[in-house]
C-alpha cells in the first residue's frame, strides 16, 4: 500500500529533527538531512508495527475480515 505523507525536517544545532505530520509518534533526528530521512523511514515502520500490534491485541481473537485498503487509489 502506498500512502502519501508529509515529512517535516527542521534544521537545529547539530543536525535535523524530522517528523510526519499525519502520523503522531513518527519523529526522529539525524546529523544530516540524509540521516534524518533514513531515520524517519525507520520511525514510520516502527510506529506502524506498534499500531498493528495494538490493533491485533484489541481484537482479542474476534472474527474479523482483514483486507488491503488503498487510500486515494
């Protein structure tokens, strides 16, 4: 699934901080812009994995239907 997100990079002393506007919790930093971008990719994956795990736990074994959802497609 491909979704377009907005990454924000702010120059600070020592490098950059970065976050995704649409995904609370996806934030990081890096010494260079390239580092911050790479770290943000990892942060996004970690946030999505955590949300999936929480969703799975909250389902508690209930009978549900899972399907791929494409936003804006």
